[in-house]
C-alpha cells in the first residue's frame, strides 16, 4: 500500500460519500479562488444567427436548465450551456439565467463578432545607456477579479524589443505591467525600473486572491526604482545597479504584493533567497543566479505565493503568506540544506497540484516534488528539462501523473511518473536536449492522455505503448470543438490530431504569438462562456488584446474549469518562464461521462 492509499483510507468516510453524491461538483476542498459569480455569457455573431454560451457553476443542480433571453424576450430553455439562435438579428442583446429565475438583474452577455478586442496603451519606448533604441509589444497575460466587480480583468506584461535571455549581455528596456478592464480601461501601470532586467526568466507575475478578501492581488519580484501603480517608487528611485553588460548583479532584491484595483504596493519585503555568491548558482555571470519561477498553491488553508530561484544547480523555493496584509515566509526549501541530490532537478517551469490528496498542494519542480510542508516528497534524479505537465493522464489508475522531457544525454528523453510518489511508470531512451513535450487527451480512439516529444516520432499512451505518429505540434493544448478531447494550439492556429495528420480547425487573424520559437499565446484559459477555453493574443501592432472564443456546438455541459483549483492555479503560473498549458486535476472525458 502506497502513501496515497494510506491517506485515503485514513480519511473520514462521510465527506467522501457526500462529495460523490453531489452531481457536477469538484472534489473537496473547495477552490481557494472561485471564478467571478457572473455567468460570463457570450453572444457571438455567426452566419445565420448568434451562438450563445455561458457558465455552469459546480453548485448548479445537475438537472438545472437555463433560460436564454434575447432583447428581453425568452427564446429558449436549455439543459446545456450553449445555444445557437438561428435567424437572430446581428448585435441582439442576450442574457442567461437559471430556468424560472427573473432575468431582470441578469448581467448582459458580452456580444462580439468573431473576437473581442481589449484596447491597450503601448508604453513609450526609449534608449539604453549604450544608445540602443527599443519599443514595446504585449507579452504574457494573466487574469483576476481585481476590483470585485464580478468580471475578470487582464494583467499584461510588456516586453521591450531588446529583452534578453539571461545568457545574453546587453541593456534592456524596463519591464512594464498593466491592468485593464475588458473594455480597455487601464486601471494602473507598474514600471519595474532599470534594476529588473527584461526577459522570460526574470519577471514571473502572479495574479490571485492571497488575503481572501474577494479581490485578486498581483505579486512579483521588484527592486530599487520600481514604480507602483500609484506612482510611488520602491526603494532608492535613483539607484542604478546595472553593470557595463546590462546585468543586475548587485543591489537589494524585493518581493512586492500590489493592490489589484489600484496597483499600489501593499507590502514589500526582501526576496528570499538573496543572490549571494553568484558561483553558488553555477556560474559567475548571473545567468543561473537569475532564473526565477513563481506559482500559487493552497497551503494550510491559505493561498500561498510560491517564489523560486535556480534550477540548473542550487534550488531554493519559498512559500509566502499574505493573509494578514504582510508577506511572511511559511517555509524555504534549499537544495544546499536538503542535499545535493536535489540540485539541478528544476525545469524552465513548474506545476502545482494536490498530488497526495490531503487538501494541500505540492510543488512539482521538474524532476522532483516538494510536499506542502516544504520538505522533499520525491526525486527521480533525472535532472533539468524544458516542459512539464501534471494531470490525470491515466484515468484507469488512481491519482495524477507527471510527464516531463529531459536535457541530459544520460537520462530518459521523456518519462511518466506517479505524481504522489515519483514512481516512474515508463520512460524513453536518452535523447540529449529534448526541448519539447506535451501530455493531453488529443485522440478519442485512445482512452486517457497521449504523450509525445521532439525526441521521438511516436505518440504514446498512458502505459508507454506506441500508438501512432506524433503530431507536429508540441506546444499548447485547447478545448475548442464540441467533444472532450483537446485540440492542438500552436502559434496562431488550432489543429485537430489524426493519425493521418493534423487537420486545421481555425486560424486566428490579425494576431501574433509570443516568446519567439515557443510561439505561445498571451494566455489560454476558460475565461468566459461555457467550460471550453478562450485564446488570447496580442494584435500584430500590440494595440489590443484579441480574445477568441469557440462557436462550435457541444452537448457537453460542465462547470467552469476555473472552479477546479489546480486549473485556476495553472492559469496563474502559465506565464512563468517557458509557458505551458493548464491542466485540471481530473480527466475531463471521465467527468463528462464519455
């Protein structure tokens, strides 16, 4: 009997039975940050009518129906969460309420044709001390209910055209972070200043409700000269800690929680760990010392901010509490203390999941995992990699799984492990720098998830068996059409997998992907409408965020994915370093009864 089974058997039986009896609800514990209480209905013009979809809540009775109103008149009652109103006039106004409930106070559906544009205010470019000019483009995006208005706001990181990888010398423009309402109203702008270098590995911003007041905060690493959304500088506004190569290798390092509605700094403290001796992180240039990751996890009944430094050699992870308005460390894991076997195991990303099903979240940090107590939970010892996925990929076995690709030519090219114990279920032959890999249910003819990577031409099932050719796409995933399998989201298009080759489902026009060859969207998540995911890009000129929502019909009706805590937290960490798609804690096909 493994540790997970012992924990399950030791729990009181009544809560487990109660949870099983409630239809269409997520497993306990309840999510720490539920989605806004709005049905988030959308009405999208299509040829021949209007497609309308809306949220189902986990608290809705399974038999609940929904009344759809067009211009104040009831036009349909639906058991599902989508409806095509054939013959509807363009730009009609819709609202959706549970059947029999007055529509008088219902929020109107967001109406658009093809896509929703959120206007942006592009920061002014500048010139570096070396005389290089730079401009800005919109980069990673996250969402949160920043002002408790029941709607998601959009938090945007602006990337200067001279942003750098940690290994590259040179000055960069300042990293800038904005918040916008869906109508384009800018709530605030934070300028991280000259002492935070711009690039994928420096600024990971978290948007989440850390103090439980119903409004999301924004947290990120700061430094001397950061200016908050109220125009107040943090630290010494005149300090310039950059060296002749543009690196910031000295000076104080801070961690700040900002008010979500105003952008004002609520509390700033010293970042843990400090950089100290650069050589402790693997080199003396700052390349490895300045590799940062961030996430959000449920720990001890609170939403904790996770901040991490280092993954090539030394690794330090700190969990922070903000429940009383001040940042306080809950625990710190340091591979220098825990043992050299934990050094060099991290990825360019991380994941958060309650892998041992005790109500608290673990941090899956590449080839190892940390318990919610900050102690090491398991370690495969397979080392560093670029891509990591955690979910219920093998629904015929208990618990969740971890799929990962590796870079070490002496270690497996890819592997699948039990997320609670680290037991390796299967692995592939060493392949050197295997830079891409994905896990997800993309093929209905095979139960559970499929797994593939750049190192092999085959697609594998959850037992590691070769079941067909892998897709060319090795990037993001999205629930887009009407079934429970996921589609392939790569660059600015969606494809459906087939053993005979990918079939194009949709091209997104007038937009650009982010992060170079990673070609990721600004964000992909279940933001509005039914349970399926939206895709957010920047327009090619960065004048707006462009949000696409599916208009494919479906008979699958599920609660919003954002009600699943693991999925919501994955949306929060999606912008971290090498962006990865979010996975819920459950197998969606099984949940839908497919």
